[in-house]
C-alpha cells in the first residue's frame, strides 16, 4: 500500500498560495500604475464579459453536482476502493455502513458540521454555496458592466481594495479562521467570487487592455483552484486528527 506524499502536497499548496497572493499584488500594482493600452478595442468588453460570465455560470452550476465534485476529494489515497464510502451520522459519530453517501460532498461527521448546512431537508456545502452566491452576484455585475451602462467612475480605488481584501479573506478562511459556523464559509466563498469580479472591473476600467483582462480571468480560475486545494488540505487535517477507529476516512489519512 502506497503512502501519501504529504511533503509534495505541502509544496504544491505553498506554490498555489504564493502565486495567488502574488496575483493580488499585481492587481494592486495594475491599479496604481495601469499599463497604457495601444488601442481601446470595441469588442474588448463583450468578449471579456462573455469569458468571465462563462466562468461564473460553470462555477454556479458546480454547486448542484456535489457528488461529482467529491471525485476530487482525495480520501483514501493509495487504497483500492470499490465505490463511494458510506457513513451515517449518529450522535456525532461517523459509523461505517459499507457503501455509503457523502452529504454536500462531506462525510456526515461532527468534525465537518460547520462545513455544511441543511436547507429544505438537503445538505449543502457552505463554501460551494458561498461561491454560488458570489457567482450569481458577479454574473449580474458582468451584465451591468460589460454589456450595460454601469460606470465605475471615481470609485476605482475603493472597489479594487474591496476586491483584493475579498479574495484574500476567501483564500485565508480555511487556514486562519477557526469560527465553527457555516455562515462564515458561505460569506468567505461569496467574497472570493465577488472580489475577483471587482478586481477585473477596476483593472479593465483603468487599463482597457484585452490581454490584461484575459490574464485576470485566468487568475480568477487560479484563485478558485487554490481555494479548493486549501479546503482539501483542511479536510485531510480534520480526518488525520480524528481518533475514531471505526472511521475509514480517518484511518486512510494516517496511512
């Protein structure tokens, strides 16, 4: 049985986090000293708006397919699995029942209680739901700015700092914030998506450069990948510190 390479995983996570925050520094620099565009292309805003809008739509749709998303949730690495793990939540205890189901792509365990919330009898991932709300707000903003008459005006510096802080808080929520409330995760997920949108809008308004806008869109996707990786790291920490011997997930993270 192979052993998970945690050192390699930590280096990857450090790389993702460092590049993400370097991207935030670049956003601040582009705002203070925007590059001079050679030509303000007429089709710039519709094309950039369409690309970013597509990212918003795909991100919003992902929350409706939590089980598909959980395929990247790497519990039990190195083990041969016959299917999904199956667990039941009994008095805060994770009990194995053979082939079980993840709820909101999280195990039904007390350690993950603040990662999910119940709505209408269904369990949802708090972070994904926050990203969904942020994506919806951003999509409305895309329609208003890139395809409508919304003008940023004199609010560029205020908006960009709201955007930068929103992305930073969204990224740092997993490793730093220990408040055991699901609404904190919902809020941080929404902040990340809206913050990325505001950063793009401000840079577009000041630089009016198509390639710089595309760079910001790719940076947004990179931020999302980093956020997902930080969440997975936090999930593995929870399971690796669990002493419940009957839990397959906890045992697999210790092997």
